[in-house]
């Protein structure tokens, strides 16, 4: 049970925004497309991204959702950059008309847009890597208990740093209220066979922090955190402006 709880905590994504100017903010939009519009949508979003969102904070990537109730949907992800970068994002009639004609008219109503902030202090990007697949777990937190959850995330980060240093994952806090989750944990992987059943985290937790502290984490985590759902996303480089390479230094 301990391992199951923490697989979703650190599988190798708040209400109050930070304003330091160095935030790593991503915009994530859900896009739903009718099956008969997939080809024209994909052609349109690929052209739009390569023209208007090829690099920098306004660079965009597209992912396809591979499981769960959102299977078959797309995720359009722009960033990261500080909040101030959204003041200079591509806009104006030329950009907006292109988005409407190339993309929006081929999509279905619904969906949502979230703004999430990477927390480098509890994330692990030990090396550059190439995007392929993402395992994402979305979590909600009991009201007023986020600081306790952050402390547990820091404990987990220490364990991974000392005992499982090669894992790559990011922890992202939702910047807006009412989006259905408070933070997400994203593990980046290439093959489904890399998804761990048990990577030894439970034993390592006790080695690093002691049995009493580890047992308290298992108890508190199960009480304070609810995993709403988990999804696998597949990166679509053919539809994206940004490429697949992620630089570790850009996530520090």
C-alpha cells in the first residue's frame, strides 16, 4: 500500500500566483475534435504552431491523450515562461484569424484552459531528455493543507535525489482555483515497459527519513491528497512548434 500511494506521488503538471518574474508557467488547453475533422485539424494546428509558436515562451507543443475519459483529445501546451511573457504572446488579427480558420473551426465545444507552474525545488530534471510519453497524475488537496503536502513532496524529492537519482519528473501547481485539481506530477518516459510497479521508494523513504517519519507520510498522504485521475499523453512532434528536446537547465 505504501508503494501504491507514493507511485502517484513521485511517478517518474496554487490558487495564488507567484510574481517573481522567473516563474515557469505553462498554458494547457484541452482540445476536442470530431473524428471526421481530425485530418484537417491536425494539418491546421501543425501549420499554425510552426508559424506562430516555434520557440521561446510562446512555443507550443501538442499531445494526444491515450487513456481514460479524455482518450483521443489533444492538449495544446504553450511555454514555459514568466507571467509577463503572456503580455507579448502572439496576438492580433492575423494570428487570431489564423487560429480560428486553421484550428478552432474544426474543434468541438467544451474543454478548458489551465495555467500551471513548475516547482523546480521538488522536481527532478537531472539531464537533458527527449519528449515521447508522459504519465500525469492529478491531485486535489484538503482545504488549508497544501503546506503539509509540499513538505511531503520535499521529503520525496530528497529520497529520489539520494537513492534514485536518474528519474525525471516534474511537479506542477495549478495557478487557478476551480480547475478540479491542485497539482500534478508528470513522469517522462519512452516505453510503457518503463512504468515502474515498485522502484523501491518505500524502503528508501525509511532509510532516508526513518521508519516513524515514513509511516507518518503514508498516513498523512492518504488523508490529505486525493488522486483525481491519471493520464498518459503522447507527444506529437508533427503538430508542434517546439521540438522534443527538453534542456534540464531550463527547468532549474
